[in-house]
C-alpha cells in the first residue's frame, strides 16, 4: 500500500467515525415519523437530542409523547457510499494504475466517484440511483412531475459534480505521481553510489 492509498484509508476511517458519532436523528410520534419536525439533523450520539414535538394541522404531538432515534438507513447508506468511494480511490491510486492513467481514465474515475455522491443533501440518495432510474422513470410515474424528476436531477447534478471532482482528482493524481517519483529518486541514487564501491 503506497502513501496515497494510506491517506485514503485514513480519510475513510475519519469519515466513518463522523458518520457513526454524528448520525442523523428523527423524531417519531406513536411510531410514525413527524411530517414537519421529523428531521432533527445530525447530533452527537451521546446524549441524543431532545424531543421538540409538533403542533400542526396534521398532528398535535407534545414533546413528552415523542421519541428520537437514529436514522439507521441513512447511516448505512452514507457508510456504503464512503466505502465504495474509498474502493474507487484505492484502485485509482494503485501504483501501476496511477502511472498509466490517461485523461479518459481520469474522467471515468471521476464519473465513478460522482455517481456515489448524494443528491440534494448529505443524507440524500446517491446520484447513481437517479441515473439508473432515468431511462424508465417516464413510464413509472403518474403525475406531471415525478416521471421527469429523476432525469432532471441526473442531468443537473452530473455536470455540477463532475467538474470539481475531476479537477480535484486530477490534482490529487498529479501530486501522487510527483510524490512517488521523488520517493523513488533517492533509492536509485543510493544504488548508483554503491556500484563503484563494489
């Protein structure tokens, strides 16, 4: 494992720790998530956030009757996103792969990374889902907006995500190749100096 791959693993461990220690919380009333105040945001796991209740035209839920819990499906989704992205980066920063990386490889790796990114919020669904559903979504929905929602979001977020990710990954790959080249120079110099003595 080279230095770049080690940094990827350090970043993965740090990001997973944040996901576990600061999970998203939800507020429920009688086992049902509240419509307006159901999302409590990200909070430290210990202690859990306090209930706020909800008073709306749909429900009158006092704070004492509400419960808070971690949104486990979001935590699992975020953890899966981080693991897949780390796997892509580990493969991309492999020594043989990195030195033979072309512009098309950079673009494909950037595309793989952006497909993992969530849409609309950090707790959202990955972009890959909207891209996969786009071809069939017009045949699934019944309202005037829902059949075209997935293609619209995919078409908007693909270029928005691609440009910064491509530039960032290109810079990271350049730095990794440069660092790898510098680290191999002293070894070759030492070998060259040892040859006359032998």
